[in-house]
C-alpha cells in the first residue's frame, strides 16, 4: 500500500494535510489495522469501528471534525434512554380523545352551509410530539414568570383547541365556532395561532411559513438579553418551536441559524415534524430531508437529535450485526418511505426486506401486521421524552429534534401518507368508524351515522382528565395562555422634549438626527431610559447613532474580546454583555424579529420594552412587510423608523434605495400608526403621543394600546424652526395642521405637504406671492394615513347610523374654511396623498414621485418628478386656471420661466447623504 508521502494529500472534513508525520511507523500500523478490518470484517464493520473511535476521541476531548450527517437511526441509543416518568396508558387515552376531537372539529366545520375548512393531517402527524410536551415539559405562567414560549405549528391549531376542550378551557360552542369568528362570536376560534384575535390564548402567530422559526430564535435571544440587562429573570424560560419539514424550505426558516449557535442559545429547541410531505407531495421524494436538515443544522453549529424510529425497531436494529439494515435505511429515499406508509405489511416485507437474505431473516418471525406497524419515532412517547430531555439538558448550543412521522397518522387508509392529505378536511362515516376503532373510543355507530359526528369527553372526573390537570398544575399552569401583567410606564418629563421644540437654530440637520436627539434625551430618563432597545441592521453610523456606542453599548453575550480598531476615537465601537443596542448585522429580517420579541415583552415576560428599530426605509415594509403583519398579530409595540426616506433624498444610491411607497404599504397595516414629519417639534409630539398610547395607562386601565408607530425620516439637512407658541398639537397628531399663512397676493390657494417636501412648499409659497399674485397657505400633513383612517371610520359610522347626526372627517373640518384649490406634494408616489382626495373640500391635485427612482442630484430628481418648488408653483397655477382665476397662458409662462422640462436646469440642491 502506498505511504502517505506517495499519495496526493486529501483534506476530509477540515483535517489539515500540512501537519508533519513525526512517527510514520505508528501511522502505518493504524492504517494497516484499518485495512485489515476492511479485508476481514467488511466495510460496514470498519465503518462502525471508525465511528466508535470518533466517539471515544470526543470523550477524551480530542478535536476531530464534526460529521455533518449520521446514520438514519435514532441519535439516542436505546440503552441511553431515560426513565419515562409518565403513565403511558393514560397519556395514550388522552391523546386519542384529542385526536378525535381535532378531526371532528374540522369535519364539522365542513358541514353544509358552513364549509370554512381546516386541516386535519398536520396535527395527526405531530400529536404525540405536542402531547409529551404538554405532559412533561411546557411550563405555564402561574409561577409569576413568563414560563416557556411555544411557537405552535399553525396547521396544528385544531389539536391545541381539542386539548383545551378536554381541560374545560373551551366548550363545544367554541369547537363548533372554529373559523367562524364573527358569525359565532363570542365563541369563534381563529383558524391559526392569532394573538390579536384570541389575546388570552395564543402568544405567537406562526402560520406564515418561516416566520415561526425566525421569531423563535430571536425570542430566545431576547430572553437572554433581558436577563443580561437585569430587566427580567428569564433563566427558567425555554423556547420551543414546532415546525414542518416542508416549511424549512423557506429562507427565513434556516437563514438565522448561525446567530442561535453563535450566542449559545441552549434555551431554544426546534422540533421539526418530518412527515416527509409538503402540502401537495413529498418534501424530498428522491432524497432524505432529515439527513439534509441534519447537515444544515450541524453545519450551523446546532446540536442535532434525530428521532427516526419507534421502539418496535429496537429488536431489529439490535440484530443488525453487519449493518445491512442501517444501510437499507440510509439508502431508501423519502418517497419510498411515504409509499410504505400507505401499503400492506406484505408489500413492505417484499420490497424493503426482500432483497437481502439477512434482512429477510430478521423479519421471518414477524407477521405482516407486525411489519406494517413498524412505526416512526415521532409517534412514540418514550422516544420523544428521551429526545426532549436530552435537548433540555444540552448546554452551549441550541438543539433541533428531527422527528419522523406519518402525515394523517391514525386517520385511516384514505388519509395516512396520501399526497392529497393536506387538503382533505372531511371524514366519511366509514372513515369515522375506522378512526374510532383505531382510537378505541366508546362511540356508537348510530352516533356516527346520524347527523354530525359527536365530540368525545371522558368526563371531568375521569382519570384521564384528572391526570391532565395534575400535569399542568405541576408545570405551572395551562398552555397556551397569554397574560398581560405589565403595568403602565410613567411618562417622561416634558422637559425631555424641550430641545427638539427649540429647533436647530442656524444648524441644518436631517429629521433622522432630530429623532436621534429626542431619543438620546429620553434614554436619560431614570424611569424608562433603560427600557429602550435600539435595533439597526449594521447602519447605526449611517443614521447618526454611533453617539450611543460609548454609553449604551452593543449587546454581545461574550463581550468584546478584541481591541477595536477605532478604540482611540470618542465614538468607538463598544460591545458589552449588558449592552442596550442590538446590532443584528445586515439582516432586516433578524432586526424585525428582534423588534417583535422586544415589543411583546410586556406580555411575554410582564416587563415592557420600548424597541426603536431604525432602517433604510426602502428595506422595511417592502422587504419584511410580512413580519410587520406578524408584529401586529403578536400585539407588539414600539417605534419603527424608516430612515433615508423618500424617492429623491438619497438619489445617489439609485433605484433600490429610493423609497417612494413605504407609507402606502404602512397604510395597509391596521396596527401601524404612521407619520411623515417635517420638523423636530413634530417628532417630539409624535414620540410623546406614541409613548402615551403604547405604554401609558389607557381609559380601561390597561397598559397601552396594541399599535406600533412608523415614522419616515430623511437624511437631507434643513433648518428646523422652533415650535410655534400656538402650535396645533392636536393637528400634528391627527395628521394635518396649518403651518404658515400666505403674506402677499390676492388669489387664495392651499398647499399641503409632508416630510421633506415642506421646505419646497414654503419656497413655492414665496414664489407664488412674489411672481404670480397668489396667496397660498401651507399645511404640514404629518400623516396622510391617519387622516384617511379617520375619514374611513367616520364614513363607516355614518353608513350604519343614518338616523344620527352625520359626522365629518377631521381633514374636511380642518380645511373647511380654507379657500382652494388644494395642491398636495410629498416625496412619495401620488397614491399616498391621494388617500384623502375625496374628503378635501375643493379642487385637489397631488404631485408625487411615481415610477422608479434613479441616481442623480436631489434637484434633478425633483425636477424630473415635478415635485420641486417650481413644479408646485405650476401645480397651483394649473388648478387656479381650471377655476378661471388665472389665465391659462400663465402655465406655459411658468414652464418656460422655470425650465420645468429640463432636469439639468434645476438647482442640484444640498449635496451629501448624511443623517
């Protein structure tokens, strides 16, 4: 055999080839031993010996590369399984009743005249996985802390309701109101976990695929963050996330695994229900999804526990001296295992065991029925308990449990393992009878043959129900339960807003910096300062927030174990285990997940946090809009800052950074209170109101409203005026207030502007007066969205209450005495200010930046979109011409005078893109 020096060096799994061999003779002895094992005992035996050597090496703390994939068998050997402390017979009865009620609830929801659907098969496959958790692991909130945080797989919700029914948390009226939330109120049950719809029951919304795993990771991290900062004792809380193997194809499911491993989140366990099926077919028909996921999680630094087979396989695996059975399990693709789940024992005997004499011998003494019932590990309570116990005991890494199951398990041959199972929602009478027999339930045939199938409850005094209550009592209460224990926060002293209200004097600053200054003052407040959680995706310096580095510091559980390259600078990068700032890297999805976890801490842990998430506005609602809906659904609160907003203020960056529409996207989210402020004093009023609404005491004594605030702020420096003595604070918060009256001119008009467009409107006001005899008033429209929301609510009330005095929208009342026409302008697409068009009392035209953004000077971009001051002048003159108040010849004169068709003729405007 060639020596190592005669062969080309090979690197396997990171083993270094450059290390010199100081004892070639000893090396050769080891190699000869391996060769002899292969020659005399075969490759499988040699492989086994190698695996044992690796295992022993790890026991001796010898650094060897991690194997990315292991055999297709259980990670925990039978001999290593712990004692199972439960009463398996009673637990099986409980689970059977739960299975029945979950399926019947969905089937009854499909009755004629209702037909609202539901999903049966997902819970059928994962029922045992949940049951072991409920009986032995999931901690409730009765101990006064946050308990465990459990992210239930969305499609399994019928099973969670069914269990709550057995515990008298829900009744038959609730189950019959599944997916009928309004027509069967107050009993209606939401389709999936929706805290907004069931705020005393569900904690986490999960059915938007991929957001459950992402949210769970950042919830576990938030738990550690809160403990490190001394805000809450979360040491006993464990985060469980129940996921589907098909769901793991979503980028969000796997995209943030590294942060969980990097920060050692051993308070986190993923349970992936590997039923091998997506919604319409196999997940990996030609492959093995469990092996694939094992490699991905191991590669990301997670502890992986595979739960593949139930105890019926243990005797067969114990006989597998040659490894032929393990090899067969390793090489059989998922699509074939799915087929085995639908076939007979004779088929499995022939096609799985039949092609090797050694395999055939293993099952000679087994009947076809016994072979048929060789089960999957995700249905075995003892195996599941062992996996969960190992996950809880593991330290230093997050754990994923990959549990193999059968989709539609116990539902009968028409459901189990079928490709169409996910869409099947109704059980026939024959299906029900088979299902009942499989579960050994005392339900008579006549109850199934006449009308709707009945729910089953063994009786409040039965041993099964008493057992369930006892287990939940031992585990500190019922799950899922959402509890709000937080008290309203004291509101900051008015003095903390004084600086913003004074304006910027001769200094020009952007509204981003104006907000940062308000935030900096608020963080000095002794009562609430420590509750602010700053979040940004690797852009703190861009937003002018590096000033927080020395004082607030960046959270890192390991601290800063290096000398920062900018350590000699006043604003040096500082990391700390107790840092207040979350620096989640270039990941808007990760930042938004942190935002959601922090914003719901008032309920999860009874301690309010005030997250402030600052990001490039283009990459907020557009990129992570689904998460903002998740935030709304989870009743999270906080401040969201779309910085570098507008389509023309960051034009050097080009199209992908030019946000002209996030305000429109924000308007679609009912929980989002959005503003587009122009000045620092407006920001001060908005932030003050946000703290009051979200964290102050409400009329009913509750700690705040379930909303979040979105402010779009800009990177264009302007001079901020001091707050007027007679400032219209109500108008700022409602969405519009009178900013400046026209001083010269005879022809009245009105200009409505928001955000960075307000200075353009004021310049247009001057030009109109000096050159066109037009006296235009300027209004600051701080929120087009809030104005529309108010108007829609008014119209809805008037529609349903025609006998009452008809209400008038705020914007209509506000503008009632203003002499039009009205011209609206913003750095957004026209659809944003167009939201209020129908309620403006007069001729109305909007100017906006419709179309794609591009890279150029601010002035050229605004001239191109016809939203600069001179274009506003033309817009006002056009509307006045339509009313016959100016001659139409003035329009051509204005176009020629200001060269409005030539983008190069515009003043380039302020340069730079600083915050």
